[in-house]
C-alpha cells in the first residue's frame, strides 16, 4: 500500500490549486476561513462557478458530464478547495441524489434532472428524517398513494437542511405496509413548488433557521418522478447514505479548521499554555489518522482492490473531530466567545481585528451548530453498531 502521491498526481494538485486561486472570489474565501454565515447567493455563486467548469459534479463519470477523475484526483480536488476556503458544495444535488439517478433512474430522468444539478442552477433538498424517524429510517410514515399516473403524498419531513431554498426534494415515502418496513418504501422526486408543500423553519440556538419542517398535504406527484421500482426505495436510500456519510467525514475541512484553531490560540495568548497545546496536538494526530484512513481507501481503489466499506467509521471519526475543534476554539477565546448577538452580526459586526481577520463573534454559533454532527446522517451510536456487524463480523 503506497500512500504517497505520484508526480502526475502532484502536478494535478498544482493545476487545481492554480485554478481555484484564480476563480474563487476572495470575499467568499474570507467568509469560509472565518466561519461567517454564507447566504444562498454565496453558496449558489460558487456552485455555478464550478458548474461552468464542469466540476460541480467532480465525482461524476464522463458519461454523465463529469470529469471522470479517479478517486485520488477527486480527493485532491476536494482538499485544494477546502484549504483555499471555498464554500462547501451543498451535497444534496451533486453528491447525494445525482448518483442515485445515475444508478437507478431511467434515461429520461437522467436527461431531465442531471443537467440542472451539474450546472448548479437547481437547488435540491433531502426528505429523509421525520418526527420519530431519524436514524431508524425504515419507520418513515409519509405516505404516497398511487392513483393512476400519479402519487398523492401526505406527511411530514423534519430537519430538512436549507430546505427554505429547495426547488426539488428527494423523499423516502411509504407506498406499502405489507411485509418488513424496509420493503414498503419508495424513492420519489417532488417539485417543492407543488400545491400542498409547506416549508416551516426551525429556529436554532444561534437564531438561524438552517433546518426546516416540510409538510405534504395531498401533494400530487407524477409517477414518472419515481426512481426505480415501487417499494424498492430502501435499496436506493442505502446507496445514497454511503455518499452522505463519507461526505460528512470531510477530513479536508478538518485540516483547514485545525490551522484556524492554531491562529486563534496564538491570537488569544493560550498557545504558550502547554496543556492547551497538548490538546491541539492530540487533535492534529487524530486529523492525520483520519486522513491516513481516507488515503488507505484511495490506495485500495487505485490498485483495483475492493475499497474498504468504512463509510460509517469515517462518519464517526469525522463528526467527532468537528465537535472537538469547534470546542477548542471556544476554549481558546474564553469569555469572548460567549456573545452571540445575531442582529449585530447580520449588520456586519464580527469583532474584527485590524487587517481583516475576524475575531470571536462566530465561535458560539459554530460550536452550537456542530452539536448536530454526531446525530445526523445516522447517529454515531447506530454507526458503531453497523461497524461492529459489517467490519468486525
């Protein structure tokens, strides 16, 4: 197993770094490096820049309009974007539903939906979790009743991230109550402008409305929006979840935020505290270990061997690291991390230092927001059970 990058891969990295440096707007990089809130326009702006280059679907094969990169090239692209301060690609379209449409959708569905995802023009949302159906997705109750050439959908989804911006939503819906719960689920694409769709924000501790409730009241959906076969949606959902959990790990963002933590510790005068520096060192060791795990997967894929089935393990470690670096940043700032006056932040005050470096105003928001990472995408407790069964036997 060779974890070193070849000269060709290093050259590829340099090409990506040069392009990102020339095309990433500096104001977006400033926001990302300092954890400032990104607007819909910010996220869409970067998505469209990537889409114009053909790189929003950077993991897509050439037959569907992607660059056809191998696993190592995809990793290097993601790393260079993260380190440069590019906004994280909203994954619901290009990373999550697109692979499902490619693998299980028919040719007409691929022609209809993939171009809008690849260009960044169409915003997708995810309709999985429901009240009482989070990690236990097999218990979803949102009902889709077949009526001729349509489905009539009734029910509720919750924790729908950025659903207030959604134009389309992919949903797990119950189309049968016969047999095991998993056998009665279907995968449906729903236009969020349809009559009967209502989006209601959930205001979080930091005052933001990042997540939403989505209600379906007799929503009529054409049967042509069903992906694959009716009652086979559980298979497609599992395919999607492997992409989601790997995406959550996001070792590249952890490397960027580790450097931000070091800057913060030096700025706040705690870098000289040996015990605090020890905590940073332990975090860095774990970040490197996670990166090595990712590179092991890439090495296996590059050599043609079966890739390690460790999406759940990557999710566990990646999500825990996100919580640790956000907590250490709070500790570094001490009481100066406590104020969270949303009105002042929205008006432009961030507690900036001279020279444009942002101080501590966003830290509390980041800390609160990161509490979710060990729950969404399948709680870490559930993921540990899966790892024990699949990896350990």
